[in-house]
C-alpha cells in the first residue's frame, strides 16, 4: 500500500502536535502523511495543489458550515473520504454529517486507538475505490482500442458491393466479438479478371484481426504477381508459416472470375466449399481438394479447380458462422436451412438474398448469443444467353 | 466445457467435454498444453465434444507441434462424424493422426 495522504482541518494548533505524536510510528513507517490546515481557505488551497485520500475535519471550526463543506468536497473529490470530529457527541449533528457525505466520525476527546482504526478502515476503502477506478479506466481504454481495431478492420474491407460487366457482388460480415477474424475481399486484376476472397482466421479479437490483416494484404499483393490462385496461395502460405510464432492459421478460398472464359478458377485452403445455386435445382457444394489452412505447414501444395458459370446461377462463399450458427439449445442452422433459403431466394439480387439469409439465421438463433463471425459473399454473373442458331 | 486428463498404459488421455469454441478455447489450450508438457504419447478423445471451432483446431495444431518437437505423437480418437467433417473439410485429417478408438491406437505402437 502506498502512503496515504491525510489532510486535517482543525483551528486548534495543538491538534497538529497531538496527531504527529500519536501517529509517529505510522508516519515514520510511511503509512500516513499528515498535512494540516487551520481554516477553510487554507484547506481549499491545499486540496487544489495536492491529492489527499482522507480529509479529517472538526465539524465545528469557527465560522464554517462543516456539513455543507463536506458534502461539497464529496462531489468535487469523489475518491477522497471524509472523517468528521465532533465535540458534541451530538447525534443530530453526526447524522447530518453522515447524510451529507462523511464516511465516518470520531468523538472528541479523541480516543486515538479508535481513531487509528477508523483511519485504517477509511484508507482501505479509498484504496479499493482507487483500484476500481483504475480497472474501470483500463477497461475503457481497452474498449476504445477495440473500437479503433473494429473500425480499422471495417475500413480495410472493400465495401459491400460491386457491379460491373454483368458481375454483381454483395458481401457482408457480422463479427461475434468487437473485432472478428473473418474477412472477405474482391479486387480487379485486369479489365476482365476479378479476384474474390473469403477467409476465417482461427480465434477472435485483436490477435486474430492482426493476423487477418496480414493474410489479406499478402493475398492481394501475391495475386498481382502470381496469376494462378494455387500459386498465389503456395506463396502466401509459405510467408505466413515463416512469420507465425503463435500457430495461428487462416482457412481461405481465393478465386478469379474470368469474364472472357466465363469461368471461376479457384483454390481452397481448408475452407468450407463454395455453394452453387442454379434456378430450379438443389444447391450444390463445389467439392475440391481442401488443401490445408494457410500458415500451418510449409509443405502444402495447393491446386486449382475450375467452375463454369451457367446462366442464371449464383455462387455463395461464406464462413462457418453461417452453417454453425446455433440456437439456445445448441442446435445448428446447418446446410439444410442454408440451402433452403438460397434456393427460395435464388432470383433476388445478391444484396436482398444476403438480407434474407441473415434474417433467416437471426430468426433461427432466436436471441441466442452469436458465437462466431458470420461472413458471406454472394456473386451473380449475368451471362447473356446466346440464342441457338441452327 | 471441462477437460479430464488421465494416464492410461503410458498414454496421456485428454477428454474434453462440451463445446470447444472461441469462448472456451483458452481453457482448452491451457489444459491440453499442460497435459502435453513433458509427454510423448497423447490421445485426445472426442466423443464428448459437441462442437469444435477453428480456435479449437488451433489448440490441436499447437499440441501436435509440441509433441512432434518432442519426438512424440498426438492422436485423436473416438471422433463422431460431425467433428470428423470439421477436420476433413479443413484438411486437418491429413496432418494429425486419427484413430477409431484407444484400443486400436494402442495396437499401433505395441
């Protein structure tokens, strides 16, 4: 415990000597440090220039409204506690002082054993208050930091939508914690080639968000160097593996929509498979070699898979927060409900389709707290159907 | 979630019970890494696990790395289909040994 600063207001000069003498052991031992004031102005001045933990005051100092002053101090210095001294033994005065905000009281003539106990108890309360205050400040700082991280994370996402040359995308993420480990991305590689990414970092909060930032930046940078998604992931994986002491990893899909070939060329690093929905048909999982999540092992070789777009279809990339969204009893949303919503809303534009999906998950969860980030990217590619000329 | 740890036939047997998600992963990590300390043979039994998230997979990965570094081995046993599909879809079945049950695992080193 650090030294407790006590300010004593008493117009009797002898009090100073008495305090110094009675508390000499605790003063020498660094438990208490006493300062003295003999009038109100002096008190106010001292409080202004130095922090005190405890204020001891005679309730009956000449020409002063002791109770009023104590209640004013309580508002002004909420972490300082007041102990009043009353010569009266007058229960009404003491009751008024306590109601006005005094923490404790002693009766004159002072029994210094009792007074010491009172001071010790008050000092303990002040210490606890200070601890609580410090904890609350720390929490508020952490919460501010999380807000900044969440904003930063949101700001690195490319926005929700893209619409160009028949391609329409809507992507969204709902983090479970303040800062999530999911991310998505889409970016043009050329006039006719569009990169899309869906990823989920193991864990949540700031460490996951940092790892997500690194992974996202690496994927986008390497996508400009390596034109094959698999080759891009080979290099992202090796870089993440070499700079990864915390055994974190990220599951991800990276695909390139080739608008000349009307194909999606994609590679998968341990991520959930893409869903394809064609009108009038049950949704289909695009099975492919799932590789291993990025950052786990140096020796992974990623492979490309190809999907040919058909008229009217759309593809859905997502994280496990969708099928694994749980209700209060721990039942999971699962692919059955997921596919059902996709099929029922297949003709809607990606933004409305996503809204319908999120709404359906919310309804299913029924107020159960969200345990994982929910992230989706829906892409519709409106192909012009070439008329059959015979 | 709770984790029970015991030693059977020279193997450290870890039995997590409940959900291993991001809210319980830290406790799971502490228990698993404590159990992995100084051991070479460790089995994690999954039949009482309802759910495992990527945060849980990370713990498995760390334990696997630690045991491999100690020239030991981590084996996952009694895995329900639902949990196995999480390992399969993430490719984890390729890097961590999975055995049907403790008896078969024991035969592999006897």
